C-alpha cells in the first residue's frame, strides 16, 4: 500500500478532502493530524445559558435558597431498591443544581412541613393515588401545600417520576449516555404543580443503539426492555427468559437433532429437509411440540418468576420458508395463512402452562411468511410481535405500500397490523430504525417516527422494540434517535410541534451553538427522499447519495508532450487522473461537509468530538464518488481518453504511428493503474481509521467485528458496502 503522503500530495485533485474535528482544539485538521480521539472531559463545556430569574411567590415551593434548605426527601419505610434509588437520584441531582444536599429519610420519621415525597408514602391522603391505575410505571407529580409528591410504584414508577420531574420542572436534560445538561441555580424551587399524571401507552419500550445502553442511561429514557443493562436498583426490566427472539432454532436445534430426526425440520418443495442456518422446524410434528414443552418446563423450574418466553421462528432473512409437508400444508389451507401453524403451535404450549403460571406470556413473531393473520386467534397468554421489516421508511405507515414484496401477504404492513390488532390485545411491534447494509449513511426516517408510533398506539399495540444499530456505534445520529424515540414510546400522541421541539432541543444541547447547521442537514436529507421509497436494506449510495458520472470534453492540457508520455515514470500524473470524467456528488455530501464544518467552528471541544462522528456520514458517502475516479476502471478509462486526445488533437501526437500509439497507451495505462491504484484504498484506510476511533467497528449488519485497520478481514479497496472479508 502506498504511503499516506501520496494521498496528501494528490489532495488538490480529489473531491472534498477528508477532515475531522480534533477533540482537543475543536479546529479542523487533516488525516495526518488526527490520531485516536480522546473523549473530552465535559468540564470543558461552555457555561450554561443564564435563565430568567426565579420568581418567588407566596405559594412557591422553595427547596434551596442562600445555600439553605428546610426540605427533606421522604421515601417509604421498607422501600424497594428502585424506590431507594429514586430518592438518592433526586438527592444527587438537586445537589448538582443547588450545591445543597437534602437529607433522605423514611416515612417512619415524624412528618415535617417541608417534604418531597418519593413513592407511595404514608403522607398521602386516602385515595390520593390510584395505584392500580398507575401500575408498575405510571406516576403522579403534584404539590399539596408545601409538599411535593412524586408518587409511583417501587418497581419503576417512582424512579421514572423523579427523572420526569427533573426534566420537566427543573430543566435537566438527559440527552445521551455521555452527556447530561444540568442547570446551576442559587434559588431552587417550583411553582405549584397541578396533578401531572403519566401512564405509558406502551407497556414494553426498548431501543438498542449501542450508545443508549451505556452508563445506566436507559432508565432515564424510561426504557424497560431487554437491552436495559442497568442493575436491579434502577427498576429492572421486562425480561425474556430463554432468549429474546428466533428461539425455535435453539429449542429444536439442527446440531442436536437433525442427524437422527430430520423429520423435525421443515420439508422443502423439492423433498429435502432444511438443515442450515435458519432452518424452520416442522410445527405439525407432535414430537417437536413435546420437546419444546419439555424444555419450557425445565426452564421454568429454574425461573418460576418468568414473565415472557419467546417461541419464535428462526431467522434466515428473506430466504426462510415454511414447512411444506402434507400435515403443515393442511393447516395452512385450514387457517388461510402460513402463520396458522405457528399460532396453533404456540397456543398449545401456552395452554399447557396457563394454569400453573397465570402471569406468564408466550411471545411469537409475525415475521416474513408468518406476517399475515390466520383464522385461529392467539391465546390470551400469547403475545404476537409484528415485524415491520418490509415497509417503507420514508413515508408513514398507511400512506404507501411496502418496499419489499412479501409472499404470503396480499396486504400492506399497516393492513396486517390492523388485522392482528382486531384479534389480539397483546400485540407488540418489532420496528426498524437504521439502514442495515450502509449503517454509516444517513437514514432519513425522522418524518415517520412520530406518525408510526401513533399508528401503533391507535392499533392497540402495547409493546414496541425499536431495532437500531446494535452492532456498532454508528455515526448516524444514534443519540438523537434514542432520545426522541424514547419520548415517542412514552407518549406516542405528542403533537408534531412537541416532536420537533424535542429534536431541536437535543441538537442545541448536544451539538452546541452550531446546531442549526446540523438541523439543516437533517432537513436536507428528508427533502431528498420525499418522492422516494426506501427500506432498511436499500443501498443509499445508489439513491439519496447517488452521484453522477458524466463524460466531459475537458480542455486538453497544453503542457502534455510526447516526451512526457515516453518517459512516463518521471511524470506526476495525478492531475490527469479524472481527465475524461466529471463526478458530481449529491448535495447531501457536498453540503454536508459545509454544514458539519460550520457547526464544528462554533463548538466546544466536547461538541466538536460529537460533530466529528457525524461528519463521517458524508465522508463515507464521498468514498463512493472517489471510487469512480480511483478504481481500476476509472484510471484506465481516463488514461485512455487522455492519450487518445493527445494522439488526435496535437500535431506531435498525430505523427506517432498507430502501433507505437497502442504500445504507449498500454504502457502508461498499466503504469498509472499500478502507481495510483492504492490512492482510493488509502482514503478508505484513513476513513476507516477514523471510524474505528469513534467506535464504529462494523459498517453493516453481519460484517465481522474489526478492531484495527490492519485487520485482514476487511477489503478497503472497494466501496464501503463491500468492505467484506478478503478471501
């Protein structure tokens, strides 16, 4: 591979040069200046904006003034771990804001006039809080006299109430796992609060972007799904026992059973049995049913507290096919859909354990061939988890047809969801929020997030899992996506104005004074797809990031001579490499560089670090355009065009015999291809080096994890979507 100095030498002829923001200075630097970034200490952030003076009225609750407080925090005697954490979190954040630490006591202490009550304490009046209605996660925030109540269960309600109080009434912002914005005040208090009662629409709320799983951040987003890695003191989570999804490949594994019992697995149309990854079981085989029941029973001996067990089909992308044995075919015909065999199978297992485990639910998928509703409804203790994998993500559900055609369903995704909602009151959704073949490019789905969340709620969905980029710290706004989607999962009925305010508030708080440039980039990306349809497996480089390659009649370089051509090894050919073609990049790339650089100029070091990760979005897209210039084909085409013009447009060239022309063209073509073929790989090397430094170890789902640019697993001499393992 050529040294990087070659890349620098040729920088003037390349399209916009790759730059990134140094986390230490916030200045724009070239590749040569950028080493592995060090995340800056948040103490380098600019001081918070000055808020308007706090007005103290007769009925104002003043928690802290003149570094003094009369208030104490009261939690129930015998509190749960989560309730204890709720009280301590409130104590800690009030101290961050005011500098004063309020004592935390239990309601066994003598009642005082000035109290902040966290959880269900003995201070509340009879009937003040409907604990059954609030459930495990609902809460009430209200003031009564000089008392502030943050009432909620010891599961997660009190904790969620504390975080919401800090956000909505004290202007704290829990933007991301690496940054919280906490105001500093000399006077800390609130005006009287009328009952603020909040109960989540969705009982299950989950997002799995890598950054949202860190630093016990998910409870602050009020997320309670399996990707909440916080310890039990943060309220735990709704846990799937025995695997989260695609569990039938574990219950009935090919490795364990195929050799002796191939009949346990799906029969293909050609008479063979499925035996590879994603092999479907034969759900009409009674032995398969008995084996799964036996394994569930064994699992429950160790986990009698289980609330959800997944009995869901294996995954094999669009290649998965249902069993076509005579018994399964009969079920499909009777049920009117492939899902019939699966619903019957899961219903039978659910019925087996319903009496002994009344709180246990069995989760199954409506996914690919099982997407359409069947005649048999799910049992009362069965959750159907519907997957939106085929739908369009540039337009809201119900407004256009699906992007990917799905055999076995003549209806759209939205129609199928509505059908399942009519027969099940335990409908979950598995939704998708990133691009899975080019996860580093911008996925312009912000216009559909709110409307789709509302569509789910309108159709009685009670659980939503938003699958993000779970395999790498993507540069495609993972923190913003986690923040706004969490708000939507808590309240899918927010207005468009509220939704946009959440986006803008996040951008301003997380990226600093240049936030409007970043907002402009998001809006530009959305505008470019208004008339396009795209799914999670579309290659964006060929759609919204598409560049044009036009043949051009470039002015012939007058300095080119026959002597230069004959002595080609001593000539710098870099300025002629794009002679015969003009590459015009998408505005989302060219304007993207300008916008992110403008935002970085106004940023603090910590903000510049975050913006530098975003800047990788156009840098990756830029790689596609560079490929047209520096690929072997591009080099050959432009070299041949240059020399053909020399031999036909110059008097010196016209005199060269045809045979000698051919020899010179081939010689120079081979020389340029050999000498400059690594320029593109060198650009990608620098790009991937920067990506790795920001925690991006995989470009697409399924790509092997890469820890170093020297890892031989990745081929960087092609476009990013093809950075696959070398042979």
